[in-house]
C-alpha cells in the first residue's frame, strides 16, 4: 500500500515542479508580449512575436511555447485572446496566470493601456518568483535534512533485518507487536506529511 501513496506523492511533486517551471516561463512570455506592444505591435501580433522570442529562449518543446503557439493558431480561427487566456489559466491551475487572465480580460474590454498593464503584471510575477527563490534558498538545507530523516527509519529497519534476521520476530509475528509497529508506522506517516507541509512555503 505504501508504494501506491509514494507514487501518488511523487506524481504531485512532479506536477508542482512543472507548474513552477511554467509560471517562470509564463513571466518571460508576457514580458515578451509587453515588449512587442511597446514597439507598436497589436495585441494579436504581439503574441505571435513573443513566440519567436520564446523559441530562441526555450527551444521547440517547452510547455509555454506550445501554449503560446496554440494561442496564435486559435487567434487565426477568430477566437479572442481573452477566451484563450482564460482557458490557459483554467488548465494550468496557476494563480498568477489566473490573475493575469482576469486583468487582461478587464483591460481588453475597457480599452486600457495594455502595454503598461502587461508590464506591471510581469513585474509583480517577477517579484513573487524572486521571493519564492529566496525562501527556497533559505529552507533548502532543512528540506534536504527532512528527506534524510524520512529515510532514516527505513534504513534502520533494513539494517537490523539484514544483520539480525530474527530481531523483529516478536514485533511482526505477535498481535501486540503488530499493533505497536502499526502505531509506529502511523506516527511515521504523520511526521512525513507534516514535514512536507511545514517546508512547503507558498507566496
């Protein structure tokens, strides 16, 4: 049963890292859009120009480039950028992208200064990312210690089981021992989850 929960945990960790990477590259994308707007491109053409910049930065297979290319293709099918940004925000599940989509929708409908709005949003996201990086740097040592401590009980049990094969017989082959070890496992799992929650600081 532990293998199922471990794979689920690793999958969530992989999703979290992918979201962080997408959020970082999204900042570069909207900065590229903002730059294109400054030099006189329309909003639609600014997104197309941003694709060229992102291709140079990230290559062909990066998530953000694929998303931006999809947006430019859908624009050609007469789907509004507001709708496409809302769709991206919904699928990504990233707060910064959702906030940008809301701001972009209001600004586009009200005829606001798109270049300035996008620039301000990019700066806000950049500040948030820098704070997250600083926090990550500060607590990285503790997170590493946490991962080591999570594995210590497992290594101890493996070591004792190999060096003294019958040492745990009284714990794994008697009702009282099974009850005790089940309680220990429950405490270990709670500590494992709490450690992850404590070190997962969000901005």
